[in-house]
C-alpha cells in the first residue's frame, strides 16, 4: 500500500476521501468534531506542498436522498476554523458546476464536495459513479479507514481509475493495528465493551487467540450466556462479577482488571464498560482509563462513545493511538480483508 508521505503531490490535483461522519443532533449540529480533527494532518500536509485539494465524504445515512441536516455545510465551517484556509463548498459531489470549479482551481483554496450518500450509486458501489471523478484528478488519497470495510464507490471504486495512496490517518490506523497483529509485545490485555453484536462476539473469539487476558462488559457477558457461547481459549476471558444490570463495572471486577493491566505491555480497549452517559455509572470506565494512563505502555483505544468520554475527561492523549475505525477496526483485527484497503493495493 503506497503512503502519501512517499508520494509527490506537488501542484497535483488530488481528491481526498475523509471521514466526516460525525455525531450530530436533530438539527444537524455537530456534537463531537474528533473525526474532523483527525483529518487535518493530511490536509495540512497537502496544503504545505501546494497540492490542489478537493475533499469528499459522507454524513449519516440518507440512503440516496437529500436531507438538509446531513449537508456538509457545518463540516466546511469547522474546517475553516481549524485550517484558517479558504474552503469552498459544493452543492453536489458530481455535475457540471462541480467539474467547472475543479477545472479552474489552484492551490489557494480547498473544495469540499457535498455528501456522497445523497446518491444511491455511492452506497451500491457503482463503479460508473466512481468513474465520474477519474478525469478530474491526478491522485486519489483515501484517509477514511472507518469506511474501508464498505464497498462504497468513492472508497473501493475510484482506485480502479486513479493512482491511489493512503492518507496519513489511514496509514497510522494500519500501522498501529499491525503492532497488535504482527509486532505484538506481550502480555496483551484486551478490553471489549459497548453494545453486544455478532461482530463483537467474533472479535472476542479472535482476541482470545492472541491475548493473555480478554475482559468483557456486562452486556457482552449476558449475550454470551444467552447464546451459550464458548471459545477455544475460554479461560482467558474475564467476566464482570457482582453486576445485576450491566450499568457499570463493580469494585471487585475493577480490581481484577487493574491487576491484569499492571502486567500488560500492550493494551487494546474498544467500547465502554458501562452506561457512561450517566455519570453515576461512569466510575468504572474512568478508573480503567486512569489505570491504563498510569501504566504507560503501548495502548490503542476505540469506540465512538468511549473516545468522546475520554476526550471530555482529558484522558484521550494518554493513549498511544486512538482508532476511529469502529467496525473497520474490529474487522481488521479479525484478519478480514477490507475492500478499501484491498483497492489501495
């Protein structure tokens, strides 16, 4: 996979796929701009090298229909604030007006295209939709690891037509996750929280193969019991004790987990351990975060709600790497082939 930092983009017309799928309220106001901030290093790198930059991405799931609250106007506003650089915003991501603007651009401004999911062809992975971008640019940069598990047209389709490289964020995601898959320093402690899903159960099974200890939260414990699931390395799993409602990890479970953390040289944490939106049930997650911070070993944290919580408490920078991948992160760590990454190969 070719990396942006090993590729000459000076004065080239580049299309950058970014992860702008931020959480919003019912009026479309941005609740957390973490993903926007993660996109900045790649954009700043391109600005410094006088590349002619167009950005593309999606917000929400409009299913091929235009929804006013899912337009990227507020994304553009945030980008202007952080970059202090002219950002023009299109009313669509394809069409004559878009093409005309791109053909007259120079390095003194950035062009943000409208939500790609306003077109059903994007969601369907229609390569003819991807082809519409091919003659407008010289290079495609995928910086959206979080959507690499989807065969979206602008993720897996565009690389069929354009020279394509990984953005700084996407490359960082792969490099840091590979430290767990390929360059693991043990003991490894894995903490798996959040809501139960079939993917989470698969992830538990995979992590039991490489981890020394795997801690699951109350919701996952209940799901495993409901499905009567057992794993080959079942003895590695640490279950919560003394929990009736799965709202938080209790003192006894916390002490067990902290003891395992104290022995770790690598820690992977995905998803909260309790109902952290309620401060009465956030003490366990907060205590675990502080224990990992004090340990000071290589640590990767993920899960949108958990990232927001750790950022709010000023703890996110204490982790070695913050993964914004969500399902893509779990699938990658399960050794699944992600269409977006395969396309870059």
